[in-house]
């Protein structure tokens, strides 16, 4: 494991390192020149330090009711034509997914929707048609589609949905993305949530990691059954009364306590100790997520369950519902996301799997936008544009000179009012952090119309550059100096806290000891983790 980590770290240094919008540094993360790492570099990421051996070609096996992708490292089985992931074989474990569950309840795309004014409907998206998109030694890409027509009104959401799964040669994991399309003549709908769900084996995966300081041994799903827990105010929250691990007795379990802001929600998952195997969900870009970098989303929770969240109305209700009107055409690509699997040798610390997963995440971020998805709806690097500039702050009550917008959040989102990016749910957003001098660079922006938005930690309000920006393929747009003048009625007499969209400076009394998750006892970020900003 250590050989692999050091080798991998060296390869990242060869690419010049990586910074992202959640780092206090500058621009978006990218592979120099854009696009995917080459096949040799991608294959090197799963080398465990021994002699380099040729990787097996990717093979596809089509059966009556299943289809199997196999590259010699990982084998993925999907139902046909539904496109439900029924099995993942890796490192000697026949199936990482919960074999006690029905095949339809292991790995799936889902959504929660309703007709306007109607009741909510939970839908595990099952394809009705299967086709092979790409099949060669280097790559297999599969498509599972469900097409809509008026005979399905009220039963299924009026969307054409095309789910894709990709396995590459030498890759220790697989990719998934989907294209949702609503035609102009179809009825409207609301979506409260859409995601990918994976339910892992409870006898294997009991240690969860979502951040360096947010990881722990988790309760078992059985601990949430009647007789082992006490229900609290809502179904997701319980007190563990008689858990199988007695040391967890008295703790609260609640999946919402493991939420994470989009900007920090890049990798999370589970570790099995015997054998030491990791299962990780990696999101290499936030462009297809809704409501901007501060939107909180679910990650992993008791099950063991891992989620790839694309859209949800947590924690703001109807303001974050994705609403498509009758007569409104709409299409969006969600993903790809990467399901990464890693393993350690016996005697190595299994917790190093988390460190390896973080480095894999950085490599995926560098590779964005990927070059290998076959759908024309997923724009490649050469079809995208770039924007750069500098943001300054004008506040004469602080300085007669312009103030450098150090660490400002700067993003492109669909045209709208000042701050509208916080509730924008239909299209794409692209965010970065300015450097200490206020310079920003946003790479690989999908072609389309946008406003430029920003906010600066330490200053009230939101900035919007009023002109609509038309991004076209291959453009490099230099905005020059942009000036934000925060709202102010006069000099500041006093203030409580810092306007940085967190509660970090505010004292929040600790919870009643009877309703405690011990992960957050004396946690350094416990105040920030308690808030749910829009």
C-alpha cells in the first residue's frame, strides 16, 4: 500500500499538483491540456508496487437477464434491460453489495418526483431497453434506457432517461452517468431528489469515512430495528438502545448528521477490515450538482449505504425543488461519477485505504472533463470554454484603495438575479476560489449562457456581473478587473461573527448528552457541521 501511495503521489506531482475551489488557493483543478489522463497513467493507479504487468482487456458477457463487464480487476454485473447493479466482484469477494437484498435493492439510480400538485412518487429507475455503446479491449460502455410517452402519464416521470455504465482497461472501479431529457410537448413535473444508491454487505463494511475528521465504526442496520433503538422526532433519527456493539449504546444515529457541502463532498465510502477493501464514491466535478458549492447533500450512512447525490431539496424545501413546466424542453447530464475500489495487503493498516481514495479522487479531478464517455451530450474539453479575471472589493469605510478579494468564491451559473445560484436546480454551475490577490480562473465550462456570480468571505452580500456571458467551444475569456461594492449604510460600529456563510464564530450549546453522536463530541468543526445553509 505504501509503495502504491508514494508512486501515486509522485505521478500527481508530475502533473503539477492540484488545487480546487475548496482550497484557499487559486483556480480550478485540471489536467494540463485538459481531458483524461492517458491509458498508462490511469492503469498505473492500481499498481500495487510489484512488477508492471499488462492489464487484461475489458470483456463483456451478455446473458439472458444480466450483462457482465470484467477487466480482470473488477467485475460488474447489471440486470438486463433494467440496468440495476446486482453484483460487484473485487479482490476475492464475490459481491461487495448486500447479497441478502433483492437484486433490485443493491445498486441503482433513483428519483423522487411528483406531477404538479400531486403526491410524491419514489422511482427506482429501471431501463426497458439495453444496448452496447462501446465494446473494445480498452473500454465497455453500456446504455439502459427508459423512454416516455403519453401512455405512461401518471405512472412514470415524463423523462427519457439513459443510464450509462463504463468500465476501462486497468481501472480499479467503474463509472456511471445519465442523461435526463424532457420534450417540449410533455407535461410538467417536480423532482425533489435524484441520485445513485449503493447498499453494501453489512457483514463486510462497518467503517465509514467522509472526511479526515469524520470517520468511525458505524452501527449495523439491525441496530435500527424495533427493540434495538428508540425512535425520535423523525424516522431517520433513533437512539441506539441495544446495539450489537454495546459501546454504541445511547448514541443517536441519523443519516443527516453526515451531510456535507458540495465543495467538500468529493470522496466518501466504506472500509472492510477482513479482507482490507475500500468502496468509494468519487465525484470529480460539481458542475452537474444543483444549488452551488455551499449546498449540503447526503453522503454515506448506516446500511451500509453510499450515495452519489445529484439533486435534492435538503435542507430548504420547495425553494430547491427542480420544477419543469409543460412546454419547457430540458436536458441534463448527471455525472459521470466514479466507484473506486482499493485493497491493502494483510498486515497493512486498512485506514490507509482512505488516504489512497483521496489521491484517486485528485487524479479523477485532474482528468475532468473525461475524454471517454461516448454520449455527445457530455461535452469534452475541446467543446468547452475558459474564463479568468480578478475580483476587487470597493469599500471606502475600510480603505480608500481597492481591496483584493482574497479567497472569493467566483462562479458561472445560469442567468438570474443576484444570489440566484443558491436555488438554481436545472442547469450547470462552475465554481472556483480566487487566490490571495483576487485572481480567478474557471476552466472547462460547458458552452451556454451564464452570469458570473461571486461572494467574498468577510464582506456582506453577493456580486453579479450583469452582462450575460456566452461561452462557446474553445473560448478563453479574460474579464479583467471586476469590482464588487458591498451593501453598506455607514461605518461598522460592531459586528457578531464574520460574514463567511458559516456559524464558526457563534457559540452553540452542546446537545443534550442523551441525544449525542459521539463522533461530534469535541469535534473541531462541530459548529459548522450543525448548520444547513441554502
